[in-house]
């Protein structure tokens, strides 16, 4: 299916966590004969199901979902890796006469794919990169993130402190090029996108409604076995990849006997709300997103 200028047409659903993206993606796929291409940096990993809110088979309603649950937890995966695989999946979906529907909340993946943002430029300095990782190990991820905030506040705003790979890469690019990572991102947008895309964003006018949904989702995750899943990851791998996923690392003090489960769950809710705020900050910079405010819809909808 082609859009304007004879480019392949792609639908996308973006927004903060717990806003209903999975629901809308499935509904659009059912209506227009589509298949979902996930754009979530944690749902790609095997065994990280509950905290990453990976959709169940019931929630998928028979709609194929791609780029989900395919990678071992100890394998690193960059935005460039994602874009390469997503291009392949989109081409395959189009070749079968279906509509690709990109669904997710990882803004870097969405922009890199649909806005043709490239992050490979900027060179590298492996020795400096290792220094940054050593600094994070010695001083903590927040301290390294603070260094990025000094160098490039805009880049820091869109990168979670615990996403160490992206924090390190952004600082490395600043170091090697003498320019801000966010500037290179903006310049890369000058290259035309290979797709004609229509992007929907889900949000709530009343922020508290989103926060209430987040709090409820965390409670449901706990009932579904979040603590057991996190304990297994902690015992197996020491939270290598899972340390980037909210819902896992916050439970470590409980496993170590230094904090109550109730307090740890409270921190998960707080960190998830903060993450949603960062997601919205990122997506608001994209003027092409058509926002749907779910609390404006009068009739009762299930999502």
C-alpha cells in the first residue's frame, strides 16, 4: 500500500506507557488489515514479559506482532539494529498486501524509523567509552546522566538515566565531534523519510488519569507475577539487561531484605510515572503526531 509520492504507507501508534497503545494498534490492524511492528526497547527481550507489558495472546486478538520476544537478555541492541530489522518487517508486511502498524513508546525507535533519524554518524572512541562505563560503575548511572545533562540538556531529557548504552553513546558523540548529540539528530532529519506515515499519539488531558492507569497497571503486574519474574532474572543474571527496565531493578532491595515489598512497589509506580512524563516530553517535539486525548471521548471505550 502506497501513500503520497508513491512511498510505502505506514501507520503508527505512540504515547506514554499505560495509555492504550496495544489496544489501538490491534483495533487499527483489525479494521485495515494490518500487522503490528513493535517499537519497544524492552519487549524485544525474551523472558521480560510482565514489567515490559508485553501483550498477551488474548490482547493480540490474532493480529501478528513482530519484533517482540525474540532476543536473549544478554544481547545488546541499538536503535540502528532496530531500524534495520523494522525495515525488513515492514517490507515483508507490505509485500503481502497488509498495512504495517508501528506501535510503541520508545521515541528513539519511532523517530529513527519514521523520521529517518540516524545516529551512526559521529565516530567513536572506544577507550573513552570504557571510561564512561567505569565512571557509571563507580558513581552510579544518575551521576553519568548528570554529565550528559551538562553537555546536552535536550538529549538528556529524552534518555532514561538507566539506559546506560544510550547515555554513554550520547556523551561519546559529544566528545568525539565537539557537538551536541541532539544537534546531529536534528540534522539527520533533513534526509527524507522512506515512508509516508500517519502517526497517532494517545494521551489524557487530565494527567492524573494517566497516572491512575499506571498505578493500576503496576498493581495488576504484581498480581500477574511481576515479583517472581524479577526474582528469576535477578538470580539468573544479576539484572544485566533488566536493570534498564522499570519494574525489575526497584525490587532488588526487597530481594536483598533491605526494603519492604510495599515500598518497592511504590517506587515502581513513581518511576513509571516519571518515565511516562519523559515519553510525553519526547513525543511532543514531533509536530506530525495526531494526538487523541482519551478523556475527551464521551462514550465508554475499552482500551
